[in-house]
C-alpha cells in the first residue's frame, strides 16, 4: 500500500487557534458578498447535475481571458492542489525525475512521496532572499527530468520569479531535457499590495509551460474548491482531463457557477483585499523593526505572508523549540519552516487572514513568545 507522509499543515484547516497567523489566504469571502438579494433568484433554477470533464465553459473563458490562453487550454480542477496532484500522477512514471524548487507548498512534495516519485530538490534560501539561481536549477536537470515545478510568488516566502529567470530555466531544459515541462504555480500572482501592478501570467510564455492557480488565496474562496490548470499541449491536456474525470468526474456545478460569478466581479472583490494587505504589511514591517535584534525577514513580492527567521545568534535550537511552545500556550499559530522544507528557525507569518485588530493582537503574542523563549518572562 502506498503511504502518504504525515502533514502537520493540516492544522491550518483542522485547528482553531485564537490568533491564526499561519494561514496563507486572504479573509474568507462570504456568500453575501458574492450573491446579493437580487442574484439569489438566479440560483433557484440552477440544475445540480454533473458538470463537464473540462469544466464549465463560461468559467474556462473567464480564466483564459485572465491568463492569456484559449479556453480549450484551461482545465477546471478542485483547487490548485488537485491540478498539481493530477499532473504529478501522470509524469511520475518509471525512472523519470521531477525537479522541485523548495521550500514549497507541502502537498506538492507529500503527494510526490506518496506516489513514489523520484524528486530532485533545488533549494532557495533565506540568506539569498529566496531568489532562484537558474544555474542551480540547471545543475539539477538530467535526461530523466520530466517536470520542473516552481511557484511565483513562492509559498512560503512570497518571493516572485521573473519571466527572465523562467526563460533561462526553459533554455536549460531545452538543452538537457527537451521533453520536460515546466509547471509554474501562480496561485498568489494576484495577491499584490495596494495599487501594485499584477504580474503577467506566464501561461502563454512557452508551449512547455503549464500554470495552475485557484480562487482560494487571493480571492478568499477556498470553500468553492475551484482551481485551474493551463496546458497548451493537446495530448497532455486530454490526459489531464481524463485523469480528472476518473478521479472525480467533474467539479461541483454550484462551485463552478459561483466561481464564474466571482471572476466577473474580481476587480471589485480584490481591490479592498489588496488595500488591506498593503496596510497589514506595513503593520508587520513596524513590528519587525521593533524586534529587529531578535528576528529577520525577507520582504515578499506578493502573497498574504512572509518568511521570518529567529536570529541565529540569539536563539539556539532549544530556544527555537521554546518559541513554538510559547506560541502554543498563547493559542497563536504560525507556519513553521520545516513544513515547507525550510529551516525550523524560519516561520511563515500570514498577515492577510485575520482582521486588523486580531493581526495586531497576534503579533503581540508572537513578541511575547520571543521574549519568553529568550527567558525574559515566564
């Protein structure tokens, strides 16, 4: 029997801390925000039958217009996680290798381990600002490489990989593994701060590029379970569609309908969220300045989170453990770095999920845990 590794990140959906600064999403969207009184009547005649294997046609058209591909190159999936799993399942055969940029979204590597894939990790590091070096990725490629996986912005750091670096990666792939594909996870592409421009999707950059994203993070609608995968290769697209059909037939009809409604109103929904993230990031920066002798950080390019590291000259390994213990006593959750394949002294701090008063109170709890772990109090 295949076995999937234990995944402590399930605590983000299973636990209910007092202050949740570990979550990667923006504030949860409510149905009232999406379906007003005048819209509710339109839901009544909606038939709850099977959807199509590719996904609702209107929803695919809306996604396609957002990312710059055609609607027949968009596959609707049950969140981006489902898209990633289906792709991994198809390519992880025989002695094929999958190159994964780490740290990364934990289910990426957990799923690969569960299906027995050959994973070749490429580490990006806190001290290097989590920037991907094309040469390091090139060194990880071989004639057995069938898939390269990276995220932009990256989860957990929020650091983006620009199109120039992706082009260099594609050039290296052309030389060493011309049959391989590049998957770019763009789940947090639209999670920008204030009036910052939204980076262009890489979906149309090259036929070898696949992208995935969802409505879970930037839009705050993980309960809809709507994501998508773009694939410009016809045969690969059809295999992904068939894999989705055999795993779950189709996505939920109601989910797809509401997903289309959300995308139609995306600008109105995203604008206040981006304004909040801009304000929240400023609050986090101020907090970090006040604790600069005990923690450091990498400024994110996007996303509702950032990576913070306990100062190595202040916190021993036992001090790091005391910090997490003190946080637990205060019912305050952050996402430890080892969840993502990073150092345990690093943690992901989410600043987009809680309202401002709870964010500030949660930061106070993190500060108190820092003090307690250093033996100053408690």
